[in-house]
C-alpha cells in the first residue's frame, strides 16, 4: 500500500517573504520540498534569489511570472540550475508551484 501525502494549498499557512510575496509549504522531505508561491501584482523579490544548494523547478500555475529578464505565462515550466540566480517579480501577479529536489 502506498503512503501518499496530500496538502490543499489554501489550507497551508502563508508566510510573507517580502511585501506581496507569500510562500505556502505543501511538503517537506529530508532534502526535497514543494511549495506554492503567490505573487501579488507589482511584487518584486528583494535582492537576488540564488539557487543553492540545488536547482529550483518552477511551474507557472496562473498569471505571468518574470525572472527579471523575461515573462513566463501560465503553463510555463522553468528549470533553474544550482548556482543560477534571478529577481522574481510579476507585473500582473501570479501563482507558482516550486519544487526543490535538493534543498
């Protein structure tokens, strides 16, 4: 029998990382973790988001995400390798699914 874990994003507490940017942790394993990031319209990450120790996997659930260089509409998948960086932001707001396979 499988031991699945399930989380409803709306039931998970939201932690404000920066003004207008909220993180909801869906699951956290020994190393990997999964989250929903909600960005209100006009929100911008404070400083540079550096991916360490491992990569970041991003799926744009709704809205348009911008990494500081280009826009990614809903349905986009982004792989940010370990050591890469960007400045997350969104002019119109967005919801992202984030997965960190290595912490």
